[in-house]
C-alpha cells in the first residue's frame, strides 16, 4: 500500500484497533465474496476489460475531434467521480473543456451553458441508469433542443454519448432509436462507487486524464497485502469514533485541487452510512483558507468531531517567493508548515486526527486513494450494521419531488 495511513493521533490504542480486526476482516471477506449485491467494483480492478478501455479511449478521441466542449449530464455519483478527478489530476495537451449539467434546477446556470454551447463546438454525454431522474431529464431535454438548433437533429445524434442501463429505461430506448454511441452502467455497481466505470472514465479521458494509470492504481491497492495487516484500521477507527460520540468526520485538504474530491467523499460516506439513525456526518474543509473561518471552532469549539487529513507529500513544482520576509521559501514550504503546525495544535487540544498521505497527485496514486476510500467506507458501514449500497432515504425524497411536480400541473 503506497498510501501512508497514520492513526497515531487518533487517541486509540493498538489493542482497540486489534479488537476490531475480526469483524472488519469478516466485512472485507463479504465484499470480496461476490455474493453481496452491488459489489462489482470490488474485484473490477483485477479483471480490467481491455477491450472496453480501448472503446472508451476511442470514444474520447472522437469527442475531442468533434468538440471543444463536452457537457456531461449527470447527478450524484453519475458525475462527482469524474468531476473530482478532473479538478485534481494533470491533463494531456489534447484535453478539451468538460462542464457539467443535471446537477441543479437553476435557469441561469443552464442559460450560461447554452450560451457556451452556441459559441463552441460541443458534444453531450448523458449518464443515467433510467433516464428519468428529474435533474438529468430536464437538462438533457433542454440542451439537446439547443444542440438541434445549432446542428440539426442528425448531427446532434452523432454528438451525443449515453452511459445507461444495458436493456431498460427511457434513456436506453432513446439511445437505440436515435443511434447514439453508448456505454453501459454496470448492473452490480451503484452510482457512488462508479468513478472507475464508464460513467467516470469517459469524461476523465476526454479531459486528458490517464485513465489506464488510474485503473492500475486501483488494482495495486486492491491486491495490496496491507489489507491483511493495517489496511482496515481507518475503517475500524471511524466506527470507534462514532461509538465515542463523535458525530462528524471533518475531511481536510491542503491542496485546493482536492476540494471536489471532498464533495465525492461526502456522497460516498453520507449515502453509504447514513441510515437507521447511524453514520458519521461528513464535512470537508480546505486549508489554509478555512483555517481563517473554522480554525477557531476546530481548536476550541464543541468536540463533536474528529478530523481526517488527506495530504500530498511530494510536488513537482516548488514555487519560490522571490522577495520580502519569506524570500527563499516556497509555497509548499508554507503548506508543510501549516500542516505540521495545525496538527500539533490540534493534538494539544485533544482532537483525534487521522492522516492519509498520498505520495504525489497523479492518476496512479489517485486511483489507489479512490479504491482505499471506497473499501474503507463499505467496511465501516458494515461494522455499523447498515447496508452500504442502498439509499432508501433518497428514494423517499425523489418520490415526493415527483408528487410535488404533479401538483404543480
């Protein structure tokens, strides 16, 4: 395991972590058994479909030949994995701009996308298992109409890619009737675990990310022997924190490129664990910015939380300050000082702090991090005795949204 997981400041004993190992090992075995529903992501890194990978890369090349802008229409896990990676990772010179729709009902947001669509050569990628999610349906119908105004119906169909259910749903039916280029949403992988499926990989590839290296990183993490030693300690520690009355996990970053990874983590953790009155509330902070707003609360406020810091250890660029009292220091020198200073201050305040160290911010190590977080989250949920892969509360509010819309009619 190339990730360095440091739990020394979690205020837990080795005996407490060891006591959680049997249950955590049992949970991990269940994930790997192939018998649990919606666990297709667990073994996927070991059985990489090279033919599918080539098809995705070819589709990305086609989109980059057609367009200067790809608008990805999806919500929740259908877009967050891709957006987080695009914000975080280096791009190739052939990358084009990727923007996202279907994530709100704001008229002004969609008007601006429409304006950009008419200024630039554009393609659409629609990600939805059913095609009926309100945000996605509204954005697709609106943007497709704008595309037809610009390109006509026939060329518009050539500029649309769908990622949807293999056989059923309105989007699959439309895909077949219109002849869109299409990929499948795997039946056994839920949205929040789909970052390394076509739903995440195609937009990433269009944005110039090395998706092959990302998948290689996930594979390296999946087969790491560390799972049998300390790989599950973070999951065990999170469960112990909940038992000690810590209701909130504050996930912190010192690199702003990881900020949207925080949004992905909030969905992964919140939707997987928040059931039956259980679960940790996931919050995210970006340092050093948020030290000037939330630093006081963290230091001396109500101790209802613990912290998880995701840090990058090595950078290719160390930009030096050329003058003034900080002359000769690099921005990364200051970042490291902030990291160590805050950690020491919070230790003295008795705040439990977990550290996840990423060697460098590239596709290989990012793939390792994604797989580690997905697995740790699923194991923690199982330790809490909840199903990591359903979302009954989400289904409840979706039904109420449809009822409210019917009343408007």
